[in-house]
C-alpha cells in the first residue's frame, strides 16, 4: 500500500507538475539573466576565490564545498546508474538539460539567499525560509518549507545515502543480504553520531581534505576508461539522443521513461531550484550577493556536467548492458571491473564511503539550519543529543530498506521543497535580476562590486546591504 501511494504521488509530481515547473522556470531565469550560466563563466571562477575581509567568516569557497558535498556524492554514482538502468541511455540528455537550465534557477535562489540573509552570533545565515518570511510575511509557508527540507535531507536523502553505501559491498563474497546491510548501516550510524556530537572533528577534517582528491581521482579513472573505449563514443551519443526522443517509448510508459528518470535523478544530483544550496550560500561573506549566485552555478556544472557525465560515459563505454538487476552501485562496479579488474570495485567502494559520509554530514548541516529556524533559537544540548541519536537511527534504518521505497520517499520530499521554492523565486526573481544588472554595471567600470539594497529598490527589510 505504501509503495502504491508513493508511486502515485511520484507519478503526479514528476509526470506533469515538476517537469513543467522546473523547465519553464529554468528557461524563464535563463532568458531574464541572458543565460548567466554561460555568459559569466569567468566571473564564476573569480567569485570562488574571494576571501572574507575578516578572514574568519565563511568564504565563497567554503560555501561551495558545503553545497557541493551535498550535491557531489552518491547521487553522482548510484543516481546516474539507476537512471541508465531504469530509464535507458536517453536519461542522460534530460539530466544535462535539467542541469543547464537549472543552473539559472540555482543562480537566482542563491542570490536571493544572500540578499535576505540574517545576522547571527556566529555569522550570517539564511535560505528559502528566510526570504519567504521576509518578502511575503508568511511564516507558516516558511515553516512548511523547513519541514519538507528536514524530511528530505534528514530522512529521505540520508536513508538513501546509507542504502547506496552498503549496496557497494554487495560485490564482495562476504556480503550477506540479510545481515550485511544492518551491520554496515550500524557502523555508519555510530560514526556519524560520533562526529555530530563533536568527537569526530579530526575525521571530518580528514574527510574534507581527502574528498576533493578522491573526486578528481574518480573523474580521472572514469575518463581513462572512457578514452580506452573511445571508439564507442559515436554510438553512445547516438543512443543518448535517439533514446531521449523516442516518443513511442516515452509516452508508452511515461512513469518509467528516460524523461522521468533523467529529471528525477538530475534534480536529486544537482538540486537546482530545490532550495537546499541557498542555506549554504547565505552563510558566505561576500561583497555582492551575485557572487554567491555565480558560485552555485559552478557547483551545478561540477556536479552534473562533470561528475555525472564521467560516471555515465564510463558505464556506457564499458560494454556492460544496463539492466534492472544491475540498478545502482552494481552497474558502476561491473563497468569499472571490466576495465580495471578486481581493483575496480574496491576503488568504487572507497569512493562511495567518502562521498556518502560527506553527503550525510552536508545534509544534516541543512537540517540543523531548518531546526533553528522553526524553533527560533539554537536547540539545547539535550535536544541536540536526542536529535543526533534519531538522525543516526534513520541512517541505520535506511541501510536495510528497499531501494525503490527509499528513492520514492526522497523524490516526494524533494518535490515538496521544489513546489514551494520555485514559485517563490519566480516571484522574487526580479530582485536577483536587478542585482545582476548592478553587478555587471560595476564590473564594466572595473570596480570590485559592492552591493546596497537601495540600488535595486528592495522594498523589504534586510539585516545586511544598508
């Protein structure tokens, strides 16, 4: 019954509503910003390198790392594999499309998060909940968004990340379907709980240091495998575009089509328009809100155009046929094993351990911010201890549940966030457009852009930019 309810809601959300909302909204933002995602590519790299004046506040690069830690993770490996196995090669086209036009949505939501950010004892903070309340004076809607975010990142995504991690061990002989998921889930849950309670600062620091290198190593391995099978690329591209526009197959079973899986897994991977990354964007100390908008555009491109494409080409060039039985980590492991032998699955397992760990902590960063917003204060130590234990138990539970159920829960909760955030940023988008014009005008005069709320005729009260 639960599977049927989740399936029905998913079909309704992704069959009509979200596809129209995401594509129409992304195109609207792209045209209104004159395709900022391509036009200001050089500025995106410039914005990443900006450091806060006091040297202590969160930098643009740190905010990028937090949002990218949540984006670049298990979704880039298992999410892509799932899309290819269930939706076919044509899914990649729709993943690319949702990333390219969704990058404009990411720009707008992150710029708005900077404009409406709040002052706190430990620096700036904000996100969709804050610009919803500041602009519309509807705290109930902001709270509803925060609840969806907690459900999505604290439950849906974290259970899924836990499942995806333990599934990579299924390639080994010692793996037992009935007991191994729970054992692996328990180890992961204890480790995350230890870090959340402040005991794992060295683990977090080490992981944060290692993950960028692991990400580069993963992309390098994927590219090497792709180039070793370069003669397959023409036929791969042909299959991608043929599958993407196979109208008979698409409309014959839309809920299982390449469009549906491409958009679902693309949105899960890059989160553009969902309303998660703005929570990290608001914490950065910058001289102009547009800089964080540009940084988040770059994050979307890193996630989907670079990492997801690397996974897809590695799998498609391996010669291993995607099937429902290989859905998830097994397909990636089979693909890399065909090129690297027995060392391939070990490499993927290590990558998944690191990616899943940073994803879990990045997700809980967003949950923390939402809890603080709902409670209007930082929770007590007792509350936080209970919260950490519950968050860890959810991670344990996710390791042993069914993959289809977990994907369904994640998709619905993520869809709920998007249904609130996208209409809001479409309405408030004019202030992001004005901020972009202000930024561009200052750059043309070769100035270091500085922002003031009065320059865009902002009618709402804000803590910064006076």
